[in-house]
C-alpha cells in the first residue's frame, strides 16, 4: 500500500519536511518514490507541487498519513 507522508530533511535544529510518496513499510527518509511538496514548521508554510499527481495517487489506492491529512485540511487544499 502506498502512503503520502512527511519525511524529515535538512539538518539538526532546522526542521523541514518533504511530502513524499512511499511504500507504507519502507523508511520515508530514503526509500520514497516521489517528492510531492514540502512543509516548514517554523514558518508554517505548506506547499503541494502538483495537486493533480496527488489526486491520481489517491484514486489509485494511496492514503494520507494522519499528519498530512490534517495539514491538507488546515490549509484548505481539497481533493
């Protein structure tokens, strides 16, 4: 099963997350299939690169993680 979830990037004390498509059992940090966006918790910036790709993956049985689903709702990004 595919999951759309957050993967931590960059360095210590400077959090930054990528929105990635990955297999649910694989580690999100290294084994992701595609980068779909990013989230910066310091500035509360959340950006999706291509909403059409996310819609395509969701229609093909991918699921959001709980945190990503919450971020999509808070930022009013509708599928």
